[in-house]
């Protein structure tokens, strides 16, 4: 997501480890992409070469789901537990609810981070609009002062006696 900069747009490229283009977006202000991955190094690029004058501030988040090591971590706790099957069943239920809470908390953190990015972009737009309104207000004020001075001068010149009087 582009947070600040002229036009609020940027190009985005995502390349697979084989060098194939998976995603290519031109001049977009935000986007969400889901990609099925394979082993290897991926390359992503935010490109602003079309806008040589202005710089951009961007926010991006990389979320990796279904990592292979999670299954091993879930089974590690079982080797430390000794006891009956009933106790084992209760521990599995507790572990399942803890993992559910952990996943939901993680998702809420991601959503809050995304909302903070939206708020930052909106704040930058508002500050830009505020500066623009202040500038044009000052221009209008200057024009009004000049016009009022010209009007006073013109009104004064109407009442001036241009005849020369001899006394």
C-alpha cells in the first residue's frame, strides 16, 4: 500500500525462484496477493521509476501461512506428558484451544497493522489537503487586501476636488 507520495501509485513485481513473473501490477495504490509457494528465493520489487520527481512511502506485509515446522512443534509436548489417556485427551483439547486463540490473535494483529497503514495514508492525504487549503486561503486573503486598497483609493479619488480654487 502506498502511504505517501504524488499519485499514490507504484509498480509491483513478484518473481518465482525459477524467474517466472507471478504478479505484475502497474500503478496501483494497494493490492493483496496470495501465491502458492515452492522452495527457493522469491524476489519482489516496488518500482517507482515512472515518477522521477516524487518519492513514495509504502507499507507491505509478508504473511507466511502453513509453515511445515508447526506440526513438529505440536507433537513435542507429548513426550513430556506421562499419565492416562484421559489426561492426554484434556491436554490435546487445551492445546487446540490455545492454538485457536493464537491464530485469532495473530490475525487481529495483522488486521490492526493494515488499519494503521490505511490511517497513515489518510493522515498524509489530509495533511496535504490542509497545506493546500492554507496556501490558497492566504492567496485569497492577499487578493482581498489588494482589491480593498484599490477600492479605497478609487473612492477617495472620486471625492477629490481637482479644481484649483483661488482665495
